[in-house]
């Protein structure tokens, strides 16, 4: 190794420039052996690497890393102590084994329950901030939860139930300090769109509720599996641009759905697209009796909520005003309806809300029967949307506070809280952006604010549900409408359009899909466009010619750096694709051969010298993996190059790539001496062998 390092340091830029000068004048009968220094290379450095882990080992390692986080300092210290004395280690092996189990358990529980890590250092000063944040959060969560349950076509108490158990579970297992857990508008809309296709809530509300619990159970299972097996990349198929468009379309659809409560309409469509909703609204207005008092009451408090929201944004010290405004609206409107007997004049009211703690719903899960597959599909969709929203919101506020949010830990926490929620009469819960913003503005320090909020909701369920009997439905609609502007981000859509037109296509496709078809179609359009973008880049990856920057040993793409110079007789090509597979192998092979043929034609026409290219160097530093189709394409490329009298060399193959190339005997076919660690070494080695061959031919 020392010899290699010494030769690397001595063979620098000046020698490379001299080497290029010598080779450029080789056709003028200059003897190359008088000038060239052929550098030895240690090919065993890259060819004798250990075998990479298998797929099963990767999965087991991911689960182990999730449950038992590694501590590198303990590893090094244990390694040092184990090498100190073999006699003492053999005598204390049982003790070490027990200590190892204890240390694993000690690392397992804090990894699964982060509250065990920071709870030991929790102080009273933090509790004061969390107490105020939790009470402020509860004042917003109670009316919103009732409204979102109505949006999901459930009884009001189920929204309150969802604000009790999931926040408590997340407080034990979640890693975000600011994320406020509970029902949200988008997931409620998803449930009201997907589940009624399986079971109509109007004909059998009990069966509909049971199916909601089943969907919630499957959503939790999927979320926990994503975290344990580190499958978060599945969530990434919904790109940021697709989420922006989906949220905007969902906000408009949710707003149109609230016209039912705002206008006091009795008969309303079960569809969610704009055309069906507007048709239903106009039909109800012109052909059925409706009561303007609902509209007047709802719009009056909607204006109040929007003014409070505006004041809170302008003056950060009044952050509590938009948080407490929904509760004030509920109290005032309930008192107004009760005193004026407005319910007798057509104002729709909530009526009975079942109080008490969350009832157990484990026996209501429908895990057998004809609808299990459809419930699992709906659970998967809800799981992905809920995770996407929660992780995006959590990471946004974590970056503001300057700490890291582990996505896999969040997925496991979300999964466990939804599984627990499905057993305690809750539907799918996730992190809410509006409530998280209120929690952050109120000065929360830890997730104890979620515990305070949950306990406050419990007290409300025990003591206040009877007081909400006269709460008008129009107020719940106005509360939901006041929270929707935060879901529409026009500035971000414009930014996406400026930066990436394909991303904007996914954004606008999701928007119009949700708006004019359904929530499910909108998601399908977004995923299809995002996947199509990936497929397009995979099928036609970047294959670029490399050249060396003047006075450096850096090789870069000549299309980006026109000042880069080609090494004579060597065609250096970089494959800009993470995977060399069946989708792009033929394209890459044909692209390389086209360049070779162009170089030969240019050499024949311009310089009348055939065989201008003598070696093709493939820079595979960006290729993470290769399949059998990719290896077959490389073998075919090698054969075609040999027919043209051209050699093939490989530079910087990654771990999985070189392992599979050795298994396929491709390394033996091109020659083990043709595998290099860097592009610079490959060019130097090929130049040296070319000049040496020319010297031998002249002897």
C-alpha cells in the first residue's frame, strides 16, 4: 500500500502533461520509451473487496438499526478490551453475554420510546410552556375534530376520540417536539371518498364505522412496516410537486363539501368531483327548501375566523387569537342558537354527542369477509398520504428548531398509534399543519403538549359533550373552511413551474385529477406522472464524454466544461445512471458504439488515420447496481469493440457492481488489469500500455 501511495504522489499533473505531449508527437517518430514512465497499479485493491450483504441481510440490518441503534464508541472500546487478554475474556464470557443482552435491551427501549431519552432531563420550566401550548392546542383541536369527523361522515365523538389515544401513543414513540397529532382534513376527505364506495354510510352507518376502523388498522400496519423495513422510499413516489397539487385540489374539494353544512342542504351527493358537487348544490337550492339562516350564521363566523387568522399572522404576540377563535365561535354560536331557538327555524345542529372515554373497538374490526382487500387498499392510500403530510410538517419545524427528525422512527410511531387507535374507536390520525403551527407559536418544548391536549379532550368528553347539543353545523363548516387556505400554496406552484416543468406537470395533474375526477384518480395521476419521470430518466440516462481539465488531474463532462481536453486514443465515457439494467442497457451500449463509430469516421475523413480510438474507459462511479441485462450489454459492447480492435476498461465500479461483474466472469473477459479505481488511473494505465506497445512494435 505504501508503494502505491508513493507512486500516486509522484506521478502528478506535470508528468501527465508531459505524457500527453509525448503521445501527441508519437506519429512524428519520437521514441516513447525515452520519455514515458509506466506506472504500476494495484488491481487487487478493487478486485479483492469483500462480498456485499445480501437482500435478506439488508432487511435484517435495517430492522436491527431501527430497534437497536449502533453506538460506535462502545464498539471500539469493546473491540479494544477484547483484544487485551484472551484468558480474561474466556473466563468472563457469560458475564459479557449477559451484559450484551442488557445493552441491547437498553438501546431497544429508548429507540422505540424516545420519551425515555429526554424524559429524564425534563424540567418544570418546560412543563409550563407545554401546558400553555397544550391548552391552546385543545381549544383549536376540539372544534376541528368534530368538523373533521363530520367530513369523514362519522359521528362527532369519533373525531374527539381520535384526538385522545393517537396523541398519547405518539408522545411515547414520536421524535418530533412540535407535531400536533389528530384528525386532519385531507385524510378525512380520503376516507369519505374511498370507504363509501365499499359501504354506504346512509344505509348502514354501523357497518360504515366498522369499516373505517378496519381501514385505520391496515393504515397503521402499513406505516409500521414502512418504518421497520426502512421502506420510506415508497412514500417518496408522491413527489413534493405532486403533494402541492394534491393538497390544493383537496382543499377546494373540501371547501365545496362544506357547502352542505353552510347552506343547510339535506340531500347531498356522495361524489367529490367539482361538477357533481356544484350540480348537487344548485339542484338543492332551486328544487328543495333551504334555510338562509345557516348561510348567514356560517358566513358571519367565517369572517370572524379569517380576521382572527389575519391578526395572528400580522402580530406574532397574538398567536393565541386564531387558535382560540374556533372555540369562541362554537361557544357563541351554540349560545345564540339555544337562546333564539334557531334550530326550530331550519338551522342544522349537531344534536347528541356521545360522551365518555374511548370505547374498545377491537371486536368491530372486519379482518375477514369480502371487503378486506378493499379496506387494505384504502388503508395503504391513507397510510401514504398521512405519512407524507406528517413527515413533511415535522421536518419543516424540526429544521427551524435545528434538530434531526428520523423518518423511520416517525413511521413506526404513526403505525403504532393508528393500530392502537383502530382498537379504541379512532380513525386515521396524523400530524396537522395548522395545529402544529399553533403548537409551535404557543412555545411548546416537547410532545408533552400533545399529552395535555389529549387530557383536555378527555375532560371535554366527560363533561362538555351535552353542552354541544345546539352547536350549528354551519359553524363546523366555517371552521374547516378557515383552515383550508393553508393547504393552497400558489407561490410554491409557481416556483415549481420555474424550476422543473415535468414536476409542474405532476403538480397540475394531481390538482385537476382530484378536482374533476376523484381523490383516488388524482393520486393515481400524480404517482403515474412521477413514476413516468423516473422511468424516462432511467430509460434514457445521461451518457457523457469525459475530458481532463487543463493543469489538473480532474476528469469532467466535456459538455459542461468545454475547456476539458480529450486524452488521445482514449474514449472516456461516464454513465449517469444509478442502475444499469434492462431498461437502459441497450441505450447505453448503442450510445457508446455510436461515439466510437463517429470517432473512426472523423479520423478517416479528417486525418486519414483509422482506429483513432484504441481504448474505451467506462466511468461507472454513478452506477450503484447492475442486473443480468446490464452485464449482457457490457459483454456485447466488449465483443463489438474487439471487432474494431478497441479495448475496454472499467473505472471505479461500486461494491455491488464489481461483485456481480466478478460472478459473471466479465472481469476475466476484459482482463483484471483493465479494472481501475479512478478515471485518472484508467487513463494513465491505458496511455502507458499504449505507448509501451508502440515502443515494442518499433523495436
